[in-house]
């Protein structure tokens, strides 16, 4: 399954790596693609292993806001 999250506050390569790293640590996440220009984060995941809430929480724990 794939979803796109709207993440605010990402401005640089470090931001991109922080978000990618946080999401990739979650069980069930197989791919993360961050577009700094649009603030969109596309996540490919197994919905039986990880929830949208868990992904949002992982991003927010890094200090970024996820628009719902």
C-alpha cells in the first residue's frame, strides 16, 4: 500500500534524512520518498504491520508537522 503525507517544516537534506530514517525504522515500511520542494512524503508500506498514525507519530517525533 502507498500513501502520501504532507509534512511541514522540512527544508534541507538533514530534514529529509531525519524523516526517511524515522519512517524506515518502522516495521512494515518498505520505501520512503521525500520531496523537499512540495513537502510530500510518499510511503510504501504493509498495512498489516504499520498504521498511518504510527508513521505520523514517527515524523512528529523528529520535530515536523504532518498535515491531516
